[in-house]
C-alpha cells in the first residue's frame, strides 16, 4: 500500500477552478478514458431508466419459454431458467449491481479519508496507533474478509454494503494518511501553522484541497473491485436475495444452464466484466490527467 500511496503523490497546487478545468481537458483528450466513461454513463442511464426501456417485467416468467437461446423472437438475449427475459433482467440488474458496488466505496471514502487525514496530520503516537489498527485488516485478503463479515452479519443488501465498506476503509485510510503526511511537510502548511492558524483551519484550507484529489482517484479504482466482490457475495448467497435482479445472483441461478445454454449463463459475467474494466480504465485516465506538477 505504501507503493500505491507513493504512486498517488499529491499535486502540489491549490485546487483552483483552472486546475480542474485543465484536468477535464486532458481527460477529454484520452480516448480510452472517454470510451470507458461513455460505457459507464450508458450503463448508469439504462439502470436509472430501466422501467422505460426494459421490454418486460423483470419478475414475470414463463416455464414454456425457459432457457431460450439468444435471438429468440421477442427475446433478443434469450430467457433465463424461469423464462424471464434476459435483456430486461440485465438492465434491471445494473441497478443493484451498481448500487451495491459503488455505495461501499463512497462510504469508505468518507470514513477512510477522515481517519487517514486525521492520523496523517497529527502524526506521532496517534498516527502510529491508528495505522497499527489499520494494519490488522491487511492481514486478511479482501475476498476472505468480505465473505467472513457477510457470513457473520447475514445475507442482504445492507449487510453486503457494510461488509464491503469495512474492507475498503483500511485501504483508503492508508493512502490518505500517506498523502496527508507528505502535504503536512510542505512549506505553506508550516507557514500557516507558524502564523497561528488552528489545526481545523489548516486542514480545511491547505490540506483538503491537495489530498482529496489523489484519494478520490484511488477510490474510483476500487469501484471495479467492489462490484466484483459484491457480485461474488451474491453468487455465494451472501448478498442480494432472489428474486431480485442482480448480476452476481443471476450468475448463481444460471449456473445449472451452463451446459445447455452457455451463452445465456455467461451474459451477467460479461456485464460485470465490461462495467468493472470501464471503471478501471476511467480511473487510470483520471490519474494520468491529474499527474501534473508545478
């Protein structure tokens, strides 16, 4: 994690409107990032407007039309094991998949950033104590920790979000602490401290503007991991419960059809793959656009 934090070294400039405008301009010139952003926007819009664009109800099925192949009349992506339209289920599944994937990262961003900035600015024994507690969580692989927490809390959307938030808070806290420690040593922070400014004022005026950008970039890279973990929890029965439409849960219910209709069974995995890689590519483009030093 130290290597990651060093790679996300803060931009030593004030977070002015001109700076963010230049970041947006550089980002718009990155074709890979813009394609990834377009895919993300399309998936989000499809999830938001699912009732308007989905051809069928996500819960209405027909046993006489179960496991129809791709291209079947009236069902362009076929049907699932209960005869429900796959296109409809995939569109509606994006709602829960995005919600359960993005919400833990947002919660962890708020909590982890607060812990890391607090520890990084104060330093000393408080920093050591908080970081040693954070290190305990790094002793467990993220997947195993998420499964253990979800198993202890029980299945459900809320418990999945709580479990994944706990998984990501230490990672974001570690990065934010490292970035804040670097910013704390800058001359303008020392000048503000010598001039008599309080700790809260220094953090609000001089620290936040320089540390939130790198922390945000790192947090966006966790969205793809969060979506994969959330889908994995649903696949194991520890996340979203049937009959809700969610891509990980759809993979679970369609696993028996992998030999009869492998293309149908693979569709939820394809959606998870494209969404995750789009978030990764956009995060890489955003990081590159922000890596300009003065």
